[in-house]
């Protein structure tokens, strides 16, 4: 009986192995098809993407495509936030048309993450009101318990919006929640991201020592070779904190230490961000001429991207550099040339009044560094008060 029994085990194991092999092959096929579907959707005009999904009979209907859309949205958010928002917006539609997905917990989680990613992309694009509406709608859908990592991700993304709105207490509470849940889930990269956000919060609130500690802790958790973007976000913010607290030697040393890493990921977003950071360090060190070059490059880059608020803030950095050099002619020209940039940013009354004072003072050669710094603070605060785009 034993040989027969051994044979039956061999047959059973063989069937299991065959079944697993077929499952692996099917997963590879679905993933390959999902990549083709993603490439096709990205290539289409925005208005055509949803029609392509709805009108298809067999394609554009898989968990794999929903996950790839989320990944692509996350990758695109720095350099093309509008596309990132559009791709995230497709995820609920893919799930709706994927057979059997509606009843699954994983589909609900992907749906919520997609809505949060869309809100975050709209925030990066500067449409804070649309982002706020998106998160308000999201709260109406999160009435059931979620896995810790998913809930932490949602809280972290919303915290970024509250930071941009300068609603620091709300951001702080969300970051506490996200940190607690990422720790519970054992996700160190998520925890590091929260620490970077907390560092940014402390910096904007003027708590530079607390910001430095949070950013340093984040950098200890990150591998700069494999988590490069997040590591550089921490390092770049820490450079600004050191610069603003008067620790110029340390700021310059850190910037030089990370220069190779900055070069490694030099996409458009990081190239402009680095120019601003370098310019502020150079200005603080007294090399105002070099700072002018950095700020001018950053301003032109932001204008080319349509990032008018960032361009406006960088105009003020440039104004500070001209003031340091005593170049009143260039300063007056900058104030005149910047008028269309400021008009491109829908500002509230306080910000508009500060802009007018800046332009009048520059024209009369009465502009002070304190006035420029005040306007820069006002514009940063205005991020949370920009009316929705028409």
C-alpha cells in the first residue's frame, strides 16, 4: 500500500505545483496587460480616458491596473500634478468595472487611497479648495475600520493639505495619528515621511530646533540610495532650517554633502527646488551675486511650469538678493516685471495690499528686507486662502 500511497502524494503535489504555476503565469499575464492598459490610458487625452474604460469589454478591468494607476499617480505628482490627479481619479471607475471588486475590502482601500492621492495631487497643483473638497468627501466614505497602514496613509496625505493651509493644529493631530498607525504597522518609511512633515510643520511655525530634531530622526530611518526623494526632502528642509537659525556653516556643509544625491535625481522639480535652497544659503553666506543667478533660474523654471505662486515667492527671494547688492535699478525692474506673476496668483485682500506696497516701495527706492520677508510670509500664508480656479 505504501508505494501507491507515495504515488498518490506525488500526484497530489504535482497537481498543486501545476496549479501554482498556472496561477503565477496568470498573474504575470494580468500584470503585463495592466501595464499595456496604463500606457494606453496615459497616452490618451484626459476626456478620452474614461470613455476608453467604459466602452471596453474586457480590458481596463483589473486590480492590477488600479494599483498601477495609483503607483503612476504617486510618481507623477512632483512634475505633473494635474496628470497625477487625473490618473488617481480613474481608479474608482476601474474598480467599478472590475468583476467582483465592489464587495472586496482591498477594492475599498484602493478607492480611498485613490481619492486621497487625487486630493494630494490637486494640492500640489495649487488648487487647495478642490483638494479640501476631495478630503471632505473622503471622510464621508471612511466610516468602517481600515488597516493601520491604509489609515496612516490617508492621515499623512491630509496632513500635507492642512500644512499648506497653515492649519497647524489640524496637521499636528493628523500627523500624531499617522505616526501611531505607521508604528503599529511597522512601516518605517511611512513613519519617516511623517517625521519630515512634522519637521516642515515646525519650520513654518518658527520652531526651528524642533524641526531639526524631527528631520534628523527621519534621515536616520531612511536609506538615501533607495528612498532618495524622501531623504532629500528631509535634507533640503534641514538645510533651510540651519540657514534660518544662523547655522550657516552647517547648512553649507550639509548642502555640499548631499550634492551628489541631488544630482542623481535631478528631475525638473528637484532642479528648481535645489536652486532655491542654494540661493538662500548663498545669500545668507553673503554671496549675493551667485544667489541672484540661482533665484533667477528658479523663477524662470517655475514660470515655465505655470507654478505662479512658487514663481512669486522666488521673485521675493530675488528681491532680497538685489537689496543685498544695492542694485536698485534691477530691483525696480524686477518689481515691474513681477506684476503679471502676482496677478496670476489669486490673492486675498491682505496679500494684494502687501504686493502693492512692495511694488510702490521698490519704485520709490524705499524697499527694505524686512518688508520683502513680510510679503514672502504673507504669500506663503495665502496658499490656504486662494479662491478656486474658474
